[in-house]
C-alpha cells in the first residue's frame, strides 16, 4: 500500500515514514504541495494521502480541494494532520471530503490504526452492485435490472455481463471470454460467445447498445457519456 505524506516538518515526516515502513506500508514523503502534484502525474497513484494543513505555498485544505476536483485523485482517501483542534473544525466546516483527521501530537500507532480503518472502508466491495447506463447488476442477489425492470438471464449470460460490466471500456477477445466464462477446457466454439452476446443484447433491450462489437477482436462494454 503506497502512502504519500505531505508534511513540511522534517521530524514528523521522518517519523511517519519510519513508522509506516515498519508497519508494512510503502510511504513517500513530500515537503511541499508542488512536489506532491508532480508525483501524482506519475502513476501508480497512492492508496492513501496523509496531508498536513499548515504548509509552505498552499495550505492543506486547498490541496485537498484540488485532489477532490481531479477525476483521477478524487477517490484517494485522505487523512488530515492538524496542529490544533481549531483546524479540525475548519476542515469539518468546509466539508472538503477528508476521510479522517488526527490532531498533533498524535501517537504513531493510533495513526496506523486510523490508516488501516480508512483503507478498509475504501477497499472496493467485490460484491457491490454494478451500474452502467440503465443496467444494474447485483452479484449478491444474482439480479439484473434494466431501467428498474428485472431481466432474467441464464448463468452464462449473467457471468458474461458481469465480466464486461466490471471492466467498462476493456475489450475482451472471444477466446478470453471463453476461458473466463466457460473455462479453458470447455469444448465450446468461439461462436458460442457470439450466440450468448446476441441473446444477452435481446434481453437487455434499452441497455443492449452498451455492448460494443469490436470488429475482428471481440466485445466490450461501452462507458456511457
Ligand atoms: Ca506544517
């Protein structure tokens, strides 16, 4: 788990890096917002950001606001490090979307447990319902709805739709779909995939246009604009 720490105070930042490394994280320290922004231009993005409030150049609240406006950084959990309780109120009052706050001086083990709690909350729920255009697929209830009406799918059609919806925009070849849905050894022809896509499209009605045929390659789920 990569954690970016934007903290200008050397002693605190060094202690953070030391503690995070010792507890199994991969921390990277930054002393000013500019350095953090530069690092965010180069993926992989961090799993979490620790953000001080009083910083040189730009304060942490403004940094948080920027992170929340960028599509690629919007979802990264942020824990604010605040020097006085007044700042906590300010952050809360502004409601800029920090995931948690710790007030200095804080215990390192307390911070680590807060980090773990925030990461747990942020972890994608594998079984969460998927939504794309008018289509809703709920793996837990094995249910598909198009514009609120239930659509009855076969087990294979459901698995096919679930795979495509879980990776919107990604093209799957017929062979990949065969391997993933029917299993590698299954004695089925690639034509089977086309047949299932056809019945799936018929059943999806209004949602059918979201399944793209990529000529000569395979299929993909369109990302609705
Ligand atoms: Ca500071």
